[in-house]
């Protein structure tokens, strides 16, 4: 599969077959992902592998609690319309995924967010090249329950940056529309 | 070229052949890059194409001025050892590149930095798949001279996030060492 095909194949997937992702496959994708460019080759990232639906449900519940509290505190929250969905007991921010790899990195640092973006892109493309689907679930990173975070092995001073769900897609959804690239200026 | 080969081929390149990158090639790489996943498909990015060595030198000089002032103001700056290099008139943060694509995006926004990281990864891989080399030159984004930024077409409320130099590599450097992936926990 060449890169152009891979770009078409890498779609946000939220609906997976009921099939476990083998740990060797997860490790191979992680090994690809760390080849991502990053600021001064500091490689600030660490990984938590959650190949367990019940644990993902717990992370989802803890994250929803934080998000709901945030919306309820802010009468102008742009996420207000989303509150009813979030409050549904059976709404899981990770959808029906049974596997997620959580990219964690230091809480602070001028280039951490960009580095995590670079790594996540590599991760998602590597997964797609192996026939797996992914989706970055930013909402799943909101959990702040100290006991849960300790159970996940999150080190002091670190946060979850990118929970990436992973699995065998039931279908590859079409690409959502993209705007024409906005090239502000061409200086030759 | 499959994805594994592409990962080996995508290296930080700072030394380019003296050959102009055709605008169609630059546009094709940009068109690939915007297929990157991004928060809520908001696609916050815009592009400035600088295919002109003299303009890159001006951006480099304006950026160096800001970086040098920052180091001189902070006696504990971690970049202190870099001051002599920066002060050399002929040191250009873009090296000998004659082309850069500058990814610009809003100054503020919780997911902007990650989105730019995702886009930049796509851009660099697309360039590598076409035989071109790239390097993210964070230092080139420091220019704050209002006249220069206006000349570049930078909109109000936006900043340069990722200046990516682009060209035909003189050589593909070897991959710098990577740490073994630090998997903190595997929950099955």
C-alpha cells in the first residue's frame, strides 16, 4: 500500500469487530510511532496499554464526571448541547472499543502537545497500514481520579495526552469533507 | 514504498541540493497533509509557502533577534550555550534551504498545537514519499516583526506554528537513536 492509499485508509474508526488486538500488534504499532520526529529528539512520551473494556469504561466514567462538572460550572460552555449525551449512563466516550493506547507525556513543556500530535499521527498511520482502525478520544483524557490514575501507572507530573482507541474496523468510514487548503501567500 | 520503508526514509534533512521545489509538488504535499485527523474536523490550519532564500533569511534574522533577546534577558536560559551560534551573522536557522512551508494556525485553542503536530507529521511523510526531505524548524517561528508578518500574510490572531523546510536531500541521514518505548502498564 503506498502512502496515498494509506491516507485514504486512515479514517477515524469508532465501530470495531469483537476481536482482541494481539499485544504483539500493539507493540509493533508503538515501535513505529516512536520514530516520529520530535523536538530535540527528547521523546517525551510514555504509553499505557488498556486492552480491557471494563477499565476503559472506568476511565470513560471518570472523564465524563470531570467534563460534566466543567459544563455545569460554565453557563456559556460550548459543550452545553452535549450534556444530555454525556449524562447517559451507557454512553462511553471510547464507544465500543475494547482497546486503547494512551499516550502520556509531561504536563508542561513548550513542545509537548506538538510532539504528542506527531507521535499520534505516526501511530494512527501505522495502525491503518496493518488493517486496524483508530480514533483519538480527547474526552477520554479528562479523568482526574487519583486512585484511577495511580492504577494506570501515570507518573507524577504527567498527563494523558492522547487516548487512541484501536481495533479491527467493522467498516472504513468515508473521509469527512476537507476545506481547500488555505494558502495565504506564495513567495517565490 | 510501504509504510515501514517510509518511516526509515523520513528523516530530518537540513542539507539540500540546489534545486527548486516545483510549486505543484509543494501543493500536492499540502493537499496530502490536510487529510490529517484533527479535533472535531475544524482544520484550523493555513499555509504560507516561502520558496525564496532571501525571504527565509529575513525570517531567520527576525527570529534570531527574538530568541537572542530572550536568552539575554534570562540568566538561567537553557539555550545560553547556543548564543554564540545564534549571533553569527551567517547562521541561518533554516540552514541552506531555499523553501519552507509555514503552517500557521490560531494563537489560542486547546487543541491547536496537537492539530499542527498531526498535520506536520502528514506533511513530512508525504514529502518523504515523494523523495523530498523536511525538517521542522521551531526557531524559525519566533519572528515578531509586524511588517514582516504582514508581508507573509499572517492573519490577526494567528501565529506561525511549524516552519517546515523542504527540498531534495543531498543525503538521507541515519535515524538518531530512539529509546525503547516506555510502556508504563499493560492492562488486559
